[in-house]
């Protein structure tokens, strides 16, 4: 079985290398453009078995400006490319949504990353 924390640490490390965006720990105050990683959703395939997959959301967040969409589209391939280098993890989807930072709703992509355990 793969150590989930090790994979999340590797994901965190590659996200810190993406040019133009700042990495934040989940729950921190953010200054967009930013990326942060949610706690994982963990799945079991059978009764009384070990977990088989985990899914995290990587939030790519930008400021609420007239440049929000161009910024999201600029950074999404960079973040996805960085995540492609993580062993045992695969980007599944990138869904546009809103990220609530304090009292502010910010445009973002929730990038779903599946981790094989």
C-alpha cells in the first residue's frame, strides 16, 4: 500500500514550483493567484479491506477581476503539468467553481487528483 501522506507531500512539493502562483496550506489566508490542497476523500473497494484510492482537490484560485478567466486558463495547464509528474497520482477533472476566502468568493478551478493506494 502506498503511503498517502508521502504522495500528498510530493504533490505539495510540485505545486510549490509552479511559476506565478503561491502555495498555501488548507485553511490559510490566501493571496491569489494561489493553489492549495484539500484533505483527501478515501475510498475502500471491499468490506474490511485497505483503502484503494484517495482523491484530493487542488484549488487553483485567482482574484475576482475582469482577468479571472484568462488567469485561470493560463495557470491550469501549468498546475496540471506539475501534477502529472507525481507518481501514483492522476488528474481526473478540473471543475470551475467558487472558493470562499473569508467573506470573499473567488473564482477557481477544483482540480480532482486521484491517488492509487
